[in-house]
């Protein structure tokens, strides 16, 4: 039976310890997928959307400039970093690099 990327992500047939054997691209996909499926991601997306909706006359360029500021002002930057750290820890990254 062939293992899929999802099997690796979910700790299926190959188990979480094989995380270190993934390519950097696959590790990035893993982290992004887990973050995208998390409550943290959706709460961040909602917070940014609410801020943008409040300023209905905001132009696209202004929105691009607003997002980094909103991430910082709403402390969302830290939430993202914490979720990445949690994902790496869950997959044994820190155990195998220390």
C-alpha cells in the first residue's frame, strides 16, 4: 500500500517521526495545511476581514498595506508563529534537531 502525503501528515502508515525526511517544500505544505485547517487561521482571517469591511472604501493597494499592520496590531502575528511552532513540535522537529 502506498502512503500518501496525508498519511504522513496525519501520522498514518509512516508515522510522525518521518517528518524530518520530508523535503522543505513538503514540510512547508504540511505546516500550511495544518494552519489552514486550524481555528487560529480562521479566527485571524475573520479578524482581518472585519477590519477591512469596516473601511469599505479601502482600495486594494491600501488593503495590502493594512494586512501587516493588522497582524501586528491584533497580535495575530504571534498566533501564527505559535501555531507553526506547535505544528513543528507535534511532528517531532525539535526532538530530532536537539
